[in-house]
C-alpha cells in the first residue's frame, strides 16, 4: 500500500456547495442569498446579537450586563455559630470541617465569618477570617491560624 492508494472512508468528505455556476446548477443567479438586502451584499455579515440597529436584547436586560471575573477566589463560608459542632478545646481543621459536613471538600478554600456567637475556646485553622470572626473566637478564649497561601492553591 502506498500513500496515493489511501482514500477517506465513503461519506466522510462532503463536496462544498458550488454557487454562482448557472441557473441549472440550482445555485445560480442569487447564489443562495435571496434578493437584495444587507445579507445579500458582499461583507454583509453582522456580529452576534445585532438586531438591525434596534436596541439589542443584551442591552435591554440590566441583569445581563456587567463584569464577571474569571480569576476570582471563591471561599466556602463557615460562620462562628456553626463551630459549636466541635468540642471545647479541640482543634478545628479543614478535614474536621469536612467531617462535620460544614464544607464539601477538604481542598475547598474556607473563610470563617462572624454570624452568631461562640461559647467555647477552639483552635481554628482556615484560609481566611473576617476581623469580627477573629475577634469573637479570641474573645471566647480560642485562637485563629491562617493556613496556606491562597494565591497558589488549587480550587
């Protein structure tokens, strides 16, 4: 077998539509573009969402506008009132939060927020703490420790 003997499987290649080759071809005269109008002209293509000069739908709906940051850092929020699931004096780690069902994954980035009250001294380890949450934990006799470099961690 030589390279010139190889051919593609039957039906895998489709011939391109040859337009403008006479009326008897079925694609003559207007070449499948209909009559007159912007789309019949050379270079008459419009960008996606163009509505002929009418105010486009994308600009009429306020909730569809704005900026979406692809590089944002998302945290799983855990409030201090949820930390009552842990025994007084225990260490709250990312694995412990997952075991308690407060976060889905031990690899998730966790931020401790200040909703509610805490009545026990805990040693809490998380990626971030709000200043109010840190104050509440320390006021209850516990300690806080930020773990990991968030900029280099995998989501």
